[in-house]
C-alpha cells in the first residue's frame, strides 16, 4: 500500500456533482460564473457576453410553445438496428444508453402546439440523444409532422440541433435527407409556411436537407451551422479557417439565412412569421397610419 | 442641416430668416415670411428644368427605400440573402402590413453618409442582389403577397466579381421571371432609375414614378461621355434623353406619376410616404377587381406594347 493511499482513506470524500448539484453556471465563452436561477430567467443566455448556451429540447419547447399547449405525437416510434452495427460499442447499446439518459427513443420530439395562440406543428431536435443525429425514426417523425401540418393547414417549425445523419444507420439515415426534403415539397405545394430554426450546432445531413429548405430560416447569435465539420475542412485544405467561420453572423453575411434572432425574441418572431405567412390569419384593426 | 441645391438659394435665405424669427419669437414676421416662402416655392418649382429635376432625384436628403419602408410598414421584418452567395445590402426586402394587407417590399437602397454608402455599395446591386430580389418575389408568389418594388439605383454595379457571377444573367432572369410572376406587383421609381439595374425590379403590373424621379437607359454622365465625348455635357444629355416622370408618362412608358410634395419628397418625407402608400393601395384595390388571368394578360400586353416604330 502506498503512503498516499493510507491517508486517502481518512480524507473526507468529496461529493460528486450528482450528489450536490452545482448552483453555479460557467459561461463557456467569457468564463464568468452566474447563479443558475439568473441564467434560467434569461433563457440560458449569458448576461455578460450575450452567449447563447445550448438548451435541451424540453427547454426549447417551453421557450417557444404556449404553456401547456404542446401535445407530443409519435413518441412510440423506436429505432431498430438494421445493420447490426458495432463500432466501439454496438448501436443497440448506444440506443439503450441514450434512452436511459434522455428518457426518449429518438433525437426528436414532435407534436402539435400553439405559439402566441397560433396553432402549428413543431419538431425539436435533442442534441443530447446521440448528438441529435438523423436516423429512420427522426425522418419518419418529420414526415408525419409535415403531413399533419398539411392536413390541418398549419405552419411547420423545425428546431434543428444536430451533428448530421446517424452513421450507425448508414445509408438508411442518408436517405432520410431525401425523404424529408421530398415531403417538404408537398407542404410547399399546399402554400403552408415552414419556419426552420437552426440552433447550435446544425451540421451535415441535417443542414443539407430539410433544415435549409425553410421558407424563413432563423438562427440564434453565434450558432455553428454548416455542412462539413471544421476539423475535416482544416485537414482537407491544410489551412487555418477564418474567424467566425460557419457562425450565424458569417451565414447572414453570405446570404444563407434570413435572420439572426435573440433567444428572448424567438417566440414572438416565430409567431409573427406564422401569422404573416399562414393561411388563416388575418390582421384586423390596421389602418394606414404613417408613422412620423 | 438641410442641403440646398443651387436653384434653391432664395428658399434657403427665407428658411433661415424664418428660423431666426422663430428664435426671436416674432410670430408676425414668421407669418409674413411663410407667405413669402410659399410664393417663392411655387415660382421656383413650377418651371424646373430637366437637369434640376435630376438634381432633386439625386438629392442627398431624398428618402431612400428604407425611409419609406419605416414609414409605411407595420410589424415589419427584414429578410436577408439570396441563399447562395452573399447578402447584397444594396437591395433590401421587408415583409409587413400596410393597411391590413400583408405585403412584401423589395427596394434598392442607397446609403446615407460615407460608411453607409460603402455598406450599400452606393445603391448599385451585384448579381446576388438581383437573385435575392427574385428569391423574395418567388416567395411572395407562393404566399400570394402583393409586392411593392422601390427602384432607386444609379445602375447595376460594374465590377469584376459582378461579371464573374453573371450580372447580365441575373438581370435578364429577373426580367423573365417578374413578367410572369403570379402575384400583384407595383413598381415605383423613387429616385434614380438607372438602366437595367433599375428595370430588374421594374417589371410589374403597374409602373409609376415619383414626381422628381428619373428613369433612363444610361446615366446622363455616361451618355454625355459616349455620345458627346465630354462628360461635362450631362445637362444637354439629361434634356435630350427625356428621363423625367412627366416626359415618360407623356410617352406612355409608365402608368402614373405620383405627386410627391411640390418642394420634393425630402422636404416632407411623411407626406411623400403617404401619397406612395395611397397609390399602392389604390392600385391593389383596382387589381382586386381583375381575375389573376386577366391581370397577368394585361401585364403581358402592357410590357409588349412598349416601342416606337412605323411600318411601311
């Protein structure tokens, strides 16, 4: 027995983060510490530097949907392992772990909701479930949400946060890109709006399919959005990448998105878009008033 | 500080006198001076030469597209980008409400002040700007939104990048697509309508011009340089090309002249925005009476009726 270990037994064991949850949150950009209640109140946006921290799918739904208006659909859809895929762990094991972690069987939550009183179909990605990856279940859920939107003549909102297509389903997941994109043509033919919200991060097969097909594309400040990952690009071209590369502001400058919206304004912006492009909504009580 | 043009010197003098009388609280003098101003204004502006009108069209204080948009649109949002290359800031697109109607406004934007002028590229769009306008117009078509185009540009940007990306193709594509865009559209020249760069968002069900705006195949400077071999002959070129709103209405090349305040839109932006909005709404109401097919046929016939020739 080593000397240190003898004394180690007498030392007080430090509590793990799980036993005593920290009430302090550190901003990953400016490193300042903040009390968790303050941060929650500000929709997880750093009050010091305005950094938009990542939030869970449930927090996203709470942020956007009217209280108690969200009804989940298709939660019974579960993935299978068609390829018997094994990397460091088997796909089956990864699914089991992700399910245990998030309490869900897929990386998207889909359902009907109301946003400032306007009814809509919403699909939200959960980055916590296998990096928000797009597999067969996710693709099917999106198509079903599109079909519900067409049936009910409602707008569709997809909030993306994803690393891309799910490698463990290989070509099955690749073809979810064409499946979701094709379904969106039906929504477009019906003249219904699709508001695509790209959040940090939206990459690969998700950004290169439905996510970039929005009638209106909205992002949050500083979000990382692109096709190929920065490490891959760096290795391929053998050069450093410019500052702010693939961030929301970069995309706006390059004409790829419609607007960058602060998280605190997100709900109002989405509902205004649904009202403006939606079929059923008519604004009353407007007169021609020239503002001086 | 207001900017006065050469021919507005006498007006500038009276304006200054009024301001100093106001400071002295001499109401009587203000009254007299205001009457004098009125007389001077009608004298000065009644017989403006074409070149003076051109100067008014380019007046630095003249309201630009965003000035009108801020005055007209309620609950507005700006949409960005051609979704391909770059967000061209020389063309702006807003959605919002004008008198209960959902509308889209697409306009060419000049900048005010050096920094903004550079940002807006002096109101000279690149191909991506025209592609942005087309993308937005297609979106308006999809959601059945009437479109108001606000034309105000010296011309499409002449640059290396612009040629590489197909400036001509972008303008041509717009002329082609806008002629068959299935939604109500009105195009208004609010300042300078310079050449193909203006026409690329100037194809619509109705085309109107503000009283002091110009619309021409080339800038008078360009014309003078080419045909007179002397850029200083721009005054002669302006006169020869017949580019003012009244002239073009006389030739039936545009549908209407919008009567902005006689002293120019820059003296009373709110009044100018009001007549513009009234014209837009009146046009839409008249178009409401037509079926989509009739309206589209009318637009096509209008576009194809342009030209002067004789057949022997």
